C-alpha cells in the first residue's frame, strides 16, 4: 500500500522533486514496517532523503 501523506504536503512542497520522491519512498517503507505514525514517518523520511541527496553529491 502506498500512503499519500496529504496532510504533510507543505513539508514536502519545500523539497526538490528528487528529494520529495525519495522521502515518499522512505516514508512508505516506514509505514509498511509499522510501529510509527504518519507524522513521524514523514519527518524521519525527510531527514533521510536530505542525507541521501547530500551523500549522492546533489
């Protein structure tokens, strides 16, 4: 199942398209694993996506 995270659109809108896509991928993985809320999943996903982007020389 893919979550849309519509309630967090403002947080995602400030990201570049690459980082936003990676954040959504990560957030969906976190939600599939369970044990976390959408809010925490998207917050963690944004941090990890930013790190991914900077680590990839973005």
